[in-house]
C-alpha cells in the first residue's frame, strides 16, 4: 500500500495568486512530489463561479474511467464502482467518482480507493487513498480527542507554572536577588534563536496563507505574533535564568565522581522507560525518519538549532523546579511527601505535552519520568543540582540521534553534529557559570 494508496513522505507545493477579486483568487494548483521528481498527485482547484460544461453522469464517467487508466494504469472494469456524486454550481456541474481496488488489495477492513474529481469537463483531481471503516474512524477520533485534551491540559498547567515562575523572578528582582547579566544573556540568546527560526521557516509559513484574505493582513498578523512570541518566550527564559543564577545551588562534591556517573546513567534509564512505554502502547503511525527540518530554507540550520533550543529550555525549567523544591523543602528535610507527589505529577504533566497514543502510554511514561526525577533528585541531584545541565544535554543528543541512523534529507547528519557540538559546549560553559559550583561562581 505504501507509495500507492498510502502516500510516502512528500513535498506539497501550492501555486496561488493574491491579486484580483476574491473569486479569482480561489483558483489554485497543488502539486505533490515524492523523492526528487516523482509527481504523485496534481490538483487544480477552480472557483465555483468559473464557467464550464454541464456533463451528464455517462459523459463524466467516461472521463473518470480514462483518467483511472492513464494516471494509475488500472482497468476500470477491474475496479469496484462505489459512487458518483454531482455538484450543481452556477455555471457548471462538477462530479466526484469513487472506485475500490478490491482485486489488487483485498483488505480485511477498509478499502483501497481511487477518487476522480471533474470540474465541468476537465479533471481537477485524481488521488488514491485508504477508506477506513466508520467504527475504526470513530475510535481513532476518540483517541485523538483524548490525546488533544491531555496535551492542552498539560500545556495549560505548564504555562501557569511558567507564569508563577515569572512572578517569583520579578519579586526576587525587586529584592536585589536577581542576576541581570544572566537575564540579558539568555534573553538575547533566545531572541536570536527564535528570530532565526522564524525567518528559516518563512517559506513554510507563506504556504499556509489563505487567498481569501489579503496577503498584507496575514503578513502583519503573523509578524506581530512572532514578535510577541519572541518577547514572551525570551523574557520568561531570561527571568528564569536571572532567578536561577541569583540562587546558590547545591554543589557538594562530597559524593565524589560516582554521583556524576550514576546521574549520567539515569539518562539511559529514562530513555529505556520511554521505549518500554512505547512497547506497552505502540504507535500506529508508519516508522520513518524525522522530516521536520526538511522544509526550512536552510534545513541543516533548523536541524542544529531546534535541539539546542530544547536543551536550553528544559535545562532552565528543571533547574528552576528542582532549585525551588530544594529551597522549599530545606534541602529535602521537610514536606517530603507533598513535594515527592508534586514531582511525580510534574513528570506526568511534561509527558502530556508530547504526542501520546493512549492514556496508558502517557501515564506510564509520565509516572516513570516523574519517579526517576524524584529518585535522582533525592539521591544525586540535591547534592549536585548543577548536574542537570549536562544531563539534559546528553538526553537531548540521544533523543536527536535517530536522525543520524536514518538521515532522510541532505544535511541531517551535519545538523545533528552541529547540534551536539553546540549542546556539549553550552553544557560545559554553563555548568561552570552556575552559582555554587565547585569550579565557578555566579555569572
């Protein structure tokens, strides 16, 4: 089915115009390209008021049958005819014909189908797809709804947590317990990363513009939203950094090198738990590489900077959370049960922001991560909280490593190498600047 009725990873290219009246701007060409030069689908969207022929079903069916033979190399007589649906427009009649390929792909559930759309007397679209049974589709929609609710709820809780951190940082700033240099450094760094990401994704953003709305309005809205995102995210990250560098973090060296070794092994344990969760509730999606960076103007730049930004974000977040826990529990000497539960819940919330196939997968992953964070804080990190930075760096590198095993676009390996180097240098430099470390003072 893959490559025929299930489309492979592909490029989606739109040809549109933003000139003329709204009706004329509705015309659009869509090209779907797999590999380097294989056009797997071509669609021509016409305005509803565009004049055309008014064919009867027999004449339109003849065009559809010919298209099936010419485009897909199949004999319509070997296919099962499913339906013919007409749409009467002001100046023409459109038709949609659907066939099922039950000979080549006799599926137990669902059907391999072909859809031909005709606008007037011209073919406007021809595609192959899998028709899923209604019961399966309903169950899938329910799962997606659950996953969406989990993701939105978890994100809201994290946003509220960041807002609380924002308030705490401002209070500490007013009391002089804030490192302004750290704030400015992180604010500028995140502003640069977000700005680069915005311009690197500019072409992809343009491809989503609607021709029904004025181009300049959409340009202004997206630009304004990008500025707000830059200022908000950079400001929050900067305030977290200023507050963290205003604390004196636990950095006892009494536990020796074994502490660091145990901590680093914890990263591999966390990765293992995530694999177990994936085994308990496997993904139903096809297994292929990560194409997220392929549509950027400079793919290697996106492949390098996205993991680096994730490293900075998660490091700041965990440093803030565990430093706050350390302060509020007096170095884990009081309120242990309460904050132990909160740390586990935090793991569940963080897992909810990732794509989850089911509630079981989400709870398994989240509880496992939360328990590990709790255990490693109690037995390792509360003595050397600054180990969080290199640990998150190692986790980020391991999480991005599959792009090297299965590089799906030119520059994927180079992007990973650059990301790994940036993270390693950043972790080494930042660890030495955190307040309370044995080999450095505050930034």
